[in-house]
C-alpha cells in the first residue's frame, strides 16, 4: 500500500508512505484528524481495499437479523443468519431494530460490514472510538479472526485503540511516519535486565501504557515533566508514564541533545522554536511539536541554554 506525499503552503503534511501490509496481520497508524482524512481520501477509489469511515450510517429501520440476512444475500456469503448472529454475539438483539440499539451496539453492528467485505485488505477509521468495553472485545475477536486471511489497516488518533488489535504501529506527524517499538512488559523487563548486566548505553526510553511497554527513540521525545511524583514523557501531543526519575533520564539522555531546563522539566533541544521572555526573571520555551507546547525555563539555566544553542 502506498500513499503519495501532500504539501500545503509549502509544508509537507503527508510524506510518501509505503506499507507492506502482508508483513503483519494488522497494522495501525496513529495520526491527527487532518492527516487521517488525507490518508482516507487517497483510498476512496481504490477498489481492492474495503474502506470503513468513522460515523458510517446503517439501515436504521431494519432489525439486526434483517440486516445480517440482507448482507448475506448481497455478498453471496455461504452462511446462515442464525449462526452469524451467534458468532457476532447478537442473539438478544436479533429482533431489535437498529435505531433502538444503544449507540455502542449500533456502531458495532455497522462495523460488522467488514466481515462481509470481499476485498483482501480492510482499512478502518477509528473502529473502536464509539464502542464500549463489551463491543470492543467482540469486535477485536472478529478482527483477530479476519486477520488470519485478510490484511488490516487501522487509522486512529488514539494509541490504546491501535494497541487493541494492531501488531505493528506507526506514528504519523510533522516529522514523518515512524514505527513505534512496542513490546510485552515481561519481554521488555528481561531485555532491560540484560542491558543493565552488559552495561549497554541506553538507546531507547521505556514508557508504559496499559499493560504494554512502549520504547521511544530519544529524537521522538518532545519533553519530559514531573507532575505530582509521576514522570510523563511527551511524544506527539500524548504523554506516557515512565518509571525512571528526572535525574536518571537527564543522565541517560545527555548525549542525545536533551537539557534540564527546569527542576521539573527536560526538553529536547531540537524541538525548541522560541525563548519567551515574560519578565526580567521569567522565561519559557515554545516547542515545535505541532501542539504549540510551552515549558518553563529557569532563570539560572538561561545562560547555559544560550551557550548550547550558540545564541
């Protein structure tokens, strides 16, 4: 799958992206709304992909059973409605009109269209966004089954939603499209122990989200802050928990262009766009992160920063 680059007012919004969907059962791209729409627009007329858009409507006056029967007929599936209703976990709702379902159940029923798609590749925009926990679990099970013989691409703005089903995840932002290094917690612990034993120089920063450990390359990180005893690593407008202290991170990231600009903040020097002077003794740093982030700069660190930036 290939996406062509798109520029707006001289700015590269969408780089050339080439994805090998066959390399993993399910692939995810985390990005913002605008870039997500640009990706979707390039797939609108691609007949060999089934494209599901967020907010897609359904036949509201049909019952669940009538809809599934209709989909079996138009797609010529060799299935019985009763068996599929059981597989989808919709026995209790089979005689209910779709308009009378809860919002989560209604979206779940709409998402079931992907099961009937004949295309080998499925592209889904925000499939989990409107789903509650029960429907999330049911739809994940269906996607897991589909991934055995189909290629799946999920476009979302939420890391947790990508992590539900995706084996490979990319982050698409102003700096390009880069893979996220995500591993199971136990596997990561073992690797970190091996690194400590061998005294290997740190190349990644380990963070945690849900039951997964996410490893970031230092250049990906915008800044790190300490908030009420918690260490938050900020990447692309989102933050992730880190078990290390600010002092430990400062020492490990020193050779990667990071600077302790405040007792509670470490900043990536490459992300600094502007030094803001509020008063004679009050300063901040505006970062080029796409989110217009501003972090404090201690007066005592101003001169050292100027030397580092050769100002």
